C-alpha cells in the first residue's frame, strides 16, 4: 500500500481497508453523481487502490483518471462514520502520481507550467496581473490591511476585484495589493498534487529539455514575505479557494516561526458580517427577489464559514433568502474545484448545472455565492444550458446596492 503514498504521509491502513468496503457517502458524492462509476467515489477509489497494490498492477490511465475525477469537495468526509481523511488521502495519492511521472491527469500539468512561468494557472502574462484595477479604486502602500486578489479575479472575473476594492473603500479602507508581485495562492497545484514538479520546454527537434522546477513552497513563501515586508497583518479574500489555501495550507509550507503566518485571514463575508454586527453597515437600496445561497466547499465545509454570508444577505431590505435542499455542511459542490474545471471541463459544467437546478427548484431568481471560482463555473453553466437565473457574488450585490459602480 505504502508505495502509492508519499514517504511522509501518515495514514491508517485499517481505515483504507474499511473505506474500500464501505459506500455510506456514495449518494452524496459529486463525482459519483456525475460519472455514475463505482470507481468514482471515495470508497470506490480506495477499493481500486487496494486492487492495484495487492495485484501489483502497473499504474495505467484508468487509475489516474479515477484519482483525478474528484473535486475534493469533502462531502464524503462530512458523511463518513469512521472519519476517513479522504481529502488528504486523495491529495497525497495525486502528489505521489506526480512524483512517479504518472500525474497529473490530462492537461492539468499545463497549470503547473503556467504558474512556473507566469505565476497564474490561466497563462495570462504576469505583467498584466493588475490590469483589472480601474482608476477610481483607492489602493495604498502603507495600509496594514491587504487584499489577496487571486488569479481568477485577476485574469477571468475582474469585476470581482473591482467590487471588492470598492467595498473596502466604502468602509474607508485603502488596501495594499501586491499587483504583479502577487503569485498564485497555489490552490490548484496543491489540490492536484503538483507540489514539486520538473518543468520542461519542447525543443525544435521535438525533444524536451528541463528548464526548472516548480516548487509550491517557494511560491507561497514569496507571497507571505511580500505581505510581511509591506507591514500587512490582515488579509481579506474574495476567493474562497485562496482563503482556504492561505488559512489551512500556507502554514504547512511556511518555514519560519513554526508555520505561524504573520497575518490574519478573513473572507469578505466575515468582514461584512463584523461591520453589520457593529452597526456600521446601512444598505442604500433593497433587493426584492427570492435568492438562495451556495456554500463554496472551500469556505463552508473546509473552513466552517456558513452563517456570516447568510447574515449579510438576510440584512438586505426586501430580500427573500431561501435554502436549497442541500446547504451548509451538506452543500453540493459547484464542480470547479480539485482540478475538475481544468481537467474535466464539461463534467465541471454539468455539476454546476445540477446545482443551479437546485436553486431553480426553490424558486430563486438569483443564486448568490462567495467564491470567484464558483461564480465562474456557474456562469459557464448558464451560458451553455441557458438557465434563467442571475449569478452574483456578495461583493457584486454590495457594490450594486450601495451604488458604488
Ligand atoms: S469516505 Fe467514509 S463514508 Fe465514504 S466510503 Fe470511505 S469509509 Fe465510507
Ligand atoms: S471529495 Fe467530493 S467528489 Fe471527491 S469523493 Fe468525496 S464527495 Fe466525492
């Protein structure tokens, strides 16, 4: 069993055996619902793992595909009666597949390549990272509050960055932004096992030459040191993936002071909830629609932020917040995370479409989320499948209702 895990991974083999004989979480599993395959849920994957190890089978593309067809949403962990740390197990398996040259799956390796060269997984030029900033935004170079923008807002959904800074400016905060010195938070790399990976360049004769090594630890430490050198002791996030990764993953990679980050992290929904509680938030306009809230896995299940976004939404005059059948700890995944969007694009959109159908079932005309990656995936589903629903994030709503645009 050990040979398919990295050498430092400390797992309990008994739990892997128990999990491989269990199907308790299968009905809630994002990937099982999408693929309908016995290999595509936690217990099924570990059953497959055991078969490959016990029969000493060579690692083939079917195994790799199964290991990567998981959004690491951790709905299974929530359901699990024996508390199998499935998220850690699947991420370690992916790390090992990369180590032995069998992973990552399909085109996911291109993400690592792009982060190595341009510091983002989309491949936009590093020097264009801050191009989303509009002239009206107030940004400073001496605030103790920073805003980590993230790659998706920087290169794909610039309106999120603009709305977030306008929101902070509304409360008198002129945040520090790293601009072109901001590198990927490394969420897509950590989730897909691309922690340390050789980077090759194709030569004219078709051969490949190694040009460097992708090293997540050095990218993360770069971001930490940048904020630290600028005196930032509090960072705000609009992306739940960046927030989760900084809060839970960065400390593991931070080499100084036993991994204690030199700043606190706060998702913008938490920031707004505090303002609300202190009576510092008065809505300028109402929103007379039935809405529902989608818990991003990285914000909800992974970090435990469920109520703050709801408190903020409920405070909007005229709004009718209804819950979908699956909410909070039981929330369905949007399908974008864990490398699904990059590795299995159509499947990721199918999963988003099913989540939107749950919103439509409760009569919502607006689906609100608080993760830029969820928003991106939902918008792709609306574009492809023509759902009659508005997709917004909390910061979009805030900016519109406060007339900050
Ligand atoms: S993760 Fe837990 S609930 Fe799911 S199959 Fe494994 S043991 Fe069963
Ligand atoms: S993390 Fe999500 S997609 Fe992966 S096995 Fe668990 S429930 Fe299924």
